[in-house]
């Protein structure tokens, strides 16, 4: 057993949380991009990618309406969400969506990992994630809290995905809080992300439903604050805000790992690295997504 003390690991640099997240994100995101996941949502009765996405990700909240999902997911248009919800719940209730996302993600991970799907390292990683993800602070983190109320899976590969999802939503909830305090609304943060070079503008426009008029209007608002140029590039103030947002997001995510000793954190990264790389090597997760950069 590693030496541990009862105090929070306040000495850790916030970048530790980012290092882990970059390995967790591919494991979670396979549930959006893998063919097994799409097939599972289709078999459940949902219509198309976006209905499956909103139903699967929102299912831990129960049969919520589009207003709640728009608020929590933060950067989608109301019209996009309303095309999926509440119709999805009439086709199949949240319990069905939960089963679809689990079975799809499990099948995709088994294919990606091959013999590694039952390797001792995966079992150990799942156990460490269970310790972390079941003890992270819930305050102000609704998506994390909803997912944490779900039963913990018995199968290690299911537990791995569940733990990755819990910690991913925990970080995401904190990130939204940071964006709010930075006065970047959901639509503004999309344009800001493109200006920062994290994601191509064309991808954001397509995935988050911007037309030229809205993009120009949001860019003008950000330019009025001195954060971007009128051509959509970050200013010095914009680059400083971007760095601050990233550091504060890492900082508020770091508390999730207080239950692990330093050696256990290092071990978790070591165990997750080949799993995440195997997922990335499938080529199914785009190199750039609206979720941001992951392990490459």
C-alpha cells in the first residue's frame, strides 16, 4: 500500500488533472463515434446520431426536457436539443438509453483492445477509477452527480468506461462553471475555441449549428471585449483568458484525485495510456472534435 496522508493533495500541479483527462476522454468518447455505439442506439429505437447522443448522455438525469439539457450541455442550440428531446423518451425511456450506451461502449472497447480487454492492467485501472470516481466532490456538478447515482458495473471493462465517464463529466461540470465566471456563454465559448485554434471553425459551425450571421455576431461580441480580433483571432487578452480557463478547469478537476497517493496517480496514468492509445488507433475518434484535443 502506498504511503498516504489524510490531507488533500494540494501540492499537485493542476496539469496532473489534464494529463489524466487526456487519457480518459478517448475511453469515454468511443461511445459517440464507434459503430457499435451507433448500432446500439439504433436498436433501441432512437433516430440518428444526435438523438442517440442526447438520449445517452442525458439518460442519467431521467426523462428531462430540452431546457435542462441545453443548460447543462451548455453550447448547443435550443433547436438542436428540441429535435431530439423529449421525443426520444417516447421512443425508449432513459433506462433503455443507459443500457444502449453501456453495451455499445463495451463492445467497442473490447474490439479496440482485443486481448487487452481482460488484461490485469485494465482490471487494475478500473479499480483505481472506481476509488476516484465514487469519491469525487458532487457539489455544483449535476452531470457527474447523476452518473454517480447509477449502479457500478460488475464487468471490469464496463467499470472502466463508467469511471472514465464519471470523471469526464465531473471535469466538464467544473469547466462550465469556469466558463460562466469568465462570462463566456455557450455560443461564445464555441467561437472562442475556434479562435484559439483548438477546433476548426467549419467543424464547430457544422456540429453546433452556426450560420454566418450568428458567427459574425458572436465574434463581434468577443471583439468588443477585446478577446478576439474582428477576423476571429485571439488577442493578447484572449490568449491570457484561454490560459486562465484551462488552468482553472484543471485546478477544480484536481480534487477528484485526492483519494490517490502520488504513486497511485502515476500508476493510473501508466495503466490508462495503452488503453487510450488503442482506442485512438482505431481511427474512429476524430483528431479534432468540439470536445477539444485528446491523447494523440
